[in-house]
């Protein structure tokens, strides 16, 4: 619970504990460089900064703890000390220190500084110290329970004249017995015997001058989080109902309408709400906005915070850290994300009056276009289906033919017309190499990142870029033919330290039936949504565009109801097709680019093809329909359709690498045994509409004696896989490996990385070669009896007989 208080940003400094045991560091906010390491601050759990002084809580908060398997996850042993210390931020000079004896326990998350005074709650009650010296000014007794679930910390808020403290009440039952100097924590995500999950709480107000109690009011904790308590313009807002109380008297001062449309979450998120001077941001599902002037404004279930921390309003933005939750996986914005207020009067896409098409030197000129060969690999994952399968044979044994250094973070290579084309993502470049010997033939630079490989079609190399444009270059010379601005306007945002369009385009554009399909945008709930274009690949002319947007452009309100743990919508991803239909994850479009309810089984991932996160709730399926999400639903698709972390398939069979079991609920985190497998290409729909038990389609063969497969290609009767060895020893009863250090080393490739040829009929290993570096995720391609692999060290290698 103390993790939210381990990072503080003030001006040009960031104060942080880099590990659970390390000292407090001061970092330069612009560069991340260490400016100062504060001595004797190891095991700090809370950091407050005020007027140039660090106030630290040092020592373990959960010395006494118990819990059903969740409490032992590699944390360091508890300390035998706990104290508050004040340190001059600029010099590191110690100002004072207050130690806590065993008969007085300092409760976590209660340290507060206001003006010249510092406040905290202990097992005795609320205490006030002189901030400059640590000298005690006053203390007021207040009993606190001796047994708590791990989220159940008090909430203390300090103002100039009034101190507010919300805490659970004590009672005469065993689980509500008052503390006499220690607190035992039940560390479990749900229920722990003997620890009350829900308990009566009271908000009490004390005079900052002398600790005298002024008034009290009933209150309630959040879902797995402490009481929400905000003081804004002299009014106290107490969750979850958020009726405003007068700061000095506790009388009802203001009421706002908090009634909102139903959300899909059956309970509040597991973190505190946040507030600004004008709004309260709740976490019932995503971010619900309550205006202190108008009441409820909007639901935004497509963005949420991370467990126990939530979101943070600051600098006129809403910051949302990454989170591992399976709820609303279809629409959830991934990564560390900042949302700004709406720019325009309406939220629709600001399309120009005429499409923006720029013609290059090669526009309209005849291009050399050899006849396509079935054994080439002309686009991402070989074909429009994204099958990861080549028609030709893969040799039983291969040797390295050549190695070419390109540099940077590479995509999967594509191979056609005697050339190997690969994108260096962060350098914005596409490189063409000679397939025969790896010589660089040409290089083209776009205006933004290129996140996936280009498509070779009729003498052109076609690709999208994060700058919002779609490019066509001459495959023979790398000269621009045309570029089309798919982004409706030139608006840029910073992403990983570089500028790119609000509406980026994936590198791997889809060419099907001599038409080019590509999307621009990030989410069907952001910045007007996602627009699907259909272009003439030869001329770049716009043939049609279709917007997928799940908000009303005029009001900004959600257009679709929320189901349990999920809702209709999507984030952007590489498109696929079946020769007739076009797919964006589980959404389907016809040849004209219009949305249709018709669908067929196709490969997709609820979180996207390109994400290489090794995450328990992430997998690909070869299926159809909207996948499940949430506590109980995220695993359903994996047990209905062929599924895995990576897949290759043909008309009859599917080969993949993924979890041996995909089980939802709390067991999902424990099922961590991976397998390489082959299975028939068919789904096993649940019987009588009931959820299917774990297991998925029956495997023809399966083996746990596999590499950790990061890349895979299927040939006529052979399977090529690449990745590091798997040395992890797993215990299904723990959330950790038995040999954690060795398991991590092998996962990172420090124990060997290999290219292995496997017999598709039974999974038997035929041959194996050592790779010089870890392969890029999904970084294998096959063409004309050779294998091409992009490595993390910036090289492309060719392997053949």
C-alpha cells in the first residue's frame, strides 16, 4: 500500500526509491540522472517534500502480516525499526529523527505536512510535531483496529486550521479489537479469515492548533482502498457519495448530482479517487468526471489507473499509469498515458475538404514489378491472413548465409523480388537489402516511427508511419512514389521522446484484392476515433474512408452500453483479411471498407499483434466475435479457439506457443507452464451456452521442452522457432519461480538463444543453431528455402542450406 508514496516530483527534481530496499534518490527531472543519494535512507516507504525538506517514513509498515499465498512475493525481510526523519533536500543534511517503540505503531499513508506542523496517526491516535525540529506539540487519543486488510489504511488530510482523519472504528469483536501497539495485516486481494473486508468508519475533524475534536461524520472506505477525502475551497468532499461538508462545522454545505449512467464494473476500482479544484475523478469503471459546479459530466471507461495508485490530475492533464487489469481489455488505453481536454467544439475527426496526397519523383512512372511468387514473404506474417506460414519447404538443417547490420529496433523482415525489406522503428527508416548477400540497396526515411514491416506490391514498398502518413516508394530504388496523409490534421504528441501524430498509422498496411487498407488513430474512444481508409495502391487516391467512433461527436457521451467488465470498442492494430473481408481485431469491414456484422475466424489479439509483453492476460486467438474481459472472462476465448502467445496456421492446422492452461480468476496468475503445440484448426464452442472448462481445442501434440518462442514460421512440413532456453522451475502454488534469478536470466537470453527446426507432424526437434542475440518478437520470415530473422542487436540474418 505504500508504493504510491515512493515517488514525488517537485520542480526540476524527482525523489524516488529505485527499489524496495534502496536509498532515496534525487533525480534530474529532465534527464533522469542521479543528483543526490541520501545516506541512511534505505527501506524508505513514504516520501513527502515540503519547502525544501524531505520527510521520510523509514522501515517496514507490514511487520506483522498473513495471507493466503499472496504475502510472500520476494519482498525483503521486515525491518526491526520504523521512524520518521527530516532531511534537507539540497544538502542531504539530517534535521531530526523520531523513532517508534514497539508500543506505538506508525500507521502507513498518514504522514502529512502543513505549514510549520507535521501530522501522523499511530496506534495511540493523531499526533502533531513541529516540522522543523520533530518536537511534539500535541497528541489526541483515538483507538484504531489491530487487524486490517492490506488496503485499509486511514486517510489524513491537513489544512491550516483543521485536520481531518478518516479511520475504521474499533469494537468488541475479535476482528475490531483496538491495537495496543501493533497492527496485523491480512495481505490478500479479497478475503482473509479474521479480517473484516468492510467495516464502519468515521471521519473526525481536529483543531490544528491543539488537537481538540471539532466534529465527526460517518464515512466508508472504497473498494480495496482507503476513504476518499478532499478539501476544496473550504468544503470537505467525502466518498463514495461526495456530499460537501463544511470544513469547520461538518454541516452539509453543498450537494452535487453524482448519478451517472451504469458502468460495466460491478464494483469500484481498487484505488482512491482523485480531485482538482473543479472536478472529482472517480474510478467506478474508468474515469468518471464530477464537476463541483454541475455534478456528473461523463464516463470514460476506456482509460483507468493502476492498482492502489489510480490516476493523477496535474498540469492540466490526466495521467494514467500502466495497469495489469483484464477489465475493459478491448478498449483500455495501454502504457503510461496522459489525456488532455477536448480541443474543438466537437470531438469528431477534423478532416480536410480534400484528401492530402503528395506525389513523389516516381509518381506515374512505370515500375519494375516481377510476378509475385508463392514462396516469397511480401508482407507482415507473409499474407493478408497474417498466417505466419509459407507455402515452400523449410530445410531440416540450416547454416548462417549472411548477417547485415541495420541498427536500432527492427521489425519482422519481408522478402520479395530478391530484396529483404525491414524497418528500423525508432529511426523512421525502411531498409532494402539484397536477399542473396545482405548488401544494403537503399534506405528511405519517413517522418515518424514505423512499427511493423512494409508491404511489397507491384514494384512498390508500401507502409504507414506514426507521422500519420502512408508511403509508397519504388522497390527498386527507394524513391518516393506518393504519400497520403491519413491523419485528418497535423497534430503531434510526444511518444517515447519523439513527436508523432495523434492519429498514427501502423507500418504493415494491408493489400488485398489490389486495394490498400490502413487505419489512422489510436482508439475508437479518442480524438474522433479510428478511420479506416481504402486507397488505390498505384496512385494513392482515396477510394473510401470509414470512421469507427464510440462517442457522440457533439456531446462526448458513450454511444454503447457497458457489459460486465467490458464494452464495445477497440484500440488500433495491424489489419488482416481473408481475401474478402477486412478485420481490425474483432471488427469486420467489407471490400468497400464499410463495417459489417459478417465475420469469420481470423487471427487477432485483444491487446494487439505487436505487443510483446509477456503477460498472463495476453494471447492471440484464431477465432471470431468479441472476446471476453474482466476477472472471469478474459480467459474464455483462449479456451474456445486455438490460442497462444504466437501462432502460425494453414487451412487445416494451427501451431503455437502459449500457456498450457489459461484459467481466469486468481488461478490465472499461477498457470504459468508454457508449451509448444500443434492442433487442428477448429474451435470448441461452449456446450449449452456455458463457459468451457480450461484446455481449449485438443492438441495433436504438445511439448513443454521448448524454447521460449519469440518468433515462429510454418513451412510445408516444418516449423521454425526462435528464442531463449526456458530454465524456469515453476510451482503452481506460488506467484514466483523456484529459481527466480536463473529463470529471469534465461528469459532475457543470457543462457543461450537458438533457432530450432521442428517437425510439424509431431513437434520433434530436428536441428538447432545458436543465434547471436535475442530475436525480435515475431521477427522470423521464410522465403525460397531460406529463413530471415531480425535480431535485437540491430542485425538481420539469413539462414539456409
